[in-house]
């Protein structure tokens, strides 16, 4: 799906994750995973796509045409209610991001990393979690410059909260990141 193109279908994600990208310059605004939909509002309203959707990992989806989606929601009011709740969750997520935009970059960065772990977008290996993200992607998620992310990554690496490699980041101490995200000084901060 590409931002601005016509909308005549939605996708139900059965397996895997997608990243949702919007704006110019393009920014990652969300991730969606199993049992979530993408493209449903454009398909229901007949409006152009509000974002681009790209596979994050191996994805399996169910294609639902606009007419089919409208009929299904009409025939099953509980599904319409579930879609309303999911839409409200997305509004809450967007509102939270706006409210957090004035937090220190360290806190925003820590919050993003904790959310990615909690949303299952990392690969777990024992006590660590690894994700494939470039510093540009991280800057996009945090809402800051790539240079700012580089500085915070260095600080977090020095404190052994994270480790990095080429386009991957490993979370070594998620509890310390949670404390930073909550604005609490950590033992090693």
C-alpha cells in the first residue's frame, strides 16, 4: 500500500508485522501485527491511503475488498465495535506520541525501545531482545534527528542498556530502559 493511492481493499494481518510510514520526509508512525488491520479506513470511506504499509518481516495477510468489508461489518455489529475499539486505540497511541513529544530525547528513545519489546517486534535470546532498525528508523520513531539518536545510542551503550551493530540494536537491560522511560534515575545513570 502506498500513501495517496486509491483505497479499495483492507488487509487483515494473520502473521508477521508491517511498518506504517507517512509524511514527507517519510517517517515510521506505527507497527501493526497479527490480528490487526491496515487500510480499513480508506477502504470504508473511499479515500486515498493515508500511509504507506511495508512488510517488516514475513507477513501473511487476508485481502478484504471494500464491498466485502462493508457487508461484513454491517452483518456483524460486534466486528464493527471491535474495529471502533481498534481505531480508538490508534488515536490513543497517536495522542500519547504527541504528549510525549516534549519529553527529553533519552526518555522518548527509551519509551520507543520498551514499546518495541512489549509489542513483540524484537527477537528474544535469553535476557536480551534484538531488532533490525537503522538509526534513521529509530530517529523516525522517536521524532528527532539521526544525530540525536547517535548521541543517545552512545550514552545507552556506555551504560550497557543496549548494544548495536549494523542496522540492529540489542536491548541488554530492558528494566533500566523502563526506568529511563519513566523519568527515574537508574543505578547506573
